[in-house]
């Protein structure tokens, strides 16, 4: 949260760019959800490099890790569908109070899986572990640190619900928070390559 406070202008720029790309990608037929997953993972990687003080404009990791980005984007596809379903429930429901718990449940699951998969991608890019092994390591770490992942998923899901009520403008703040939460939860869970 301190990073967001000290660098709020850059965080808002990141949020605006990511939000505009996500909203425009929603209308791409057939591959929109995979493209949304890809945009989220690219935004995640840029935020991680920026927080760590590395050159975030250096896209060499994207070039050498492109197959991993594509594979994780495809694996993340059902998560994007869950987010879309929860948004649809919130925006089309006549009984809003009964729709919120269903939407929150879908969002908690989607964000939990996003955290696991973004952590596995980071592990893959940083330590050259195979993608399947990285997903296994990140998945086991999420179970060991279930409370951290669940609390993050709950509060980030709540922010996404609030964003849905204000015509997705709240995503400008929610997306950087998602990226920062993923970065710091990766560090907190101490996910690393096995010896």
C-alpha cells in the first residue's frame, strides 16, 4: 500500500492504460478472454519490474518468455470467464442483493487463481523452472498460505464489485492494487525454485 501512496500518479497511469486495454479487449470475438489474460499478465510483469527498481520498459523478458506468457494466458482463460460472468450477474440482475454473494464467490475464485498463475509465471521467468513445475510450486505455496491468498482475493473481489457499480472506472485503482498485491504476496509466500 505504501508503494501506491508514494507513486500514485504512475499507479493511476498504469491503471488507466490497463483498464482501457481490458475494456477494448472485451469486444474481440473468440479470443477476447485470452487477450485480457495476456494484458493482465503483461501489466503484472511491468508492475513487478517497476516495484523492484528494474527497467520496466525492457521487454527482453517478454521476448524470451513469450511462450510462457501465452501458455499461462490460455490457462488463465477460465478465470477471465469467471470475472466476466460475475460482472454479467452484477450488471443484469434485478435482485442486486442476492446477486452480490454469487458475484463475490466467482470473483474470489477468479482472483485466487490469478494470484497462483501470476506467481507461477513469475517463478518461470525468474528461475527458468518449467511452466508445469512452476504452477505446481505456486499452487502448493497458495495452499500453505491460504489465509493470505483468501483475504487478498476477498478484498480485491470487493473492489472489483465496487468497480462494476461505477461503470468499471474503479478498475483504474483496482488493477494496480491487484498487481501490487500479487507482487507482495509472492514475496510473502516465499515462492522459490526447489533446491
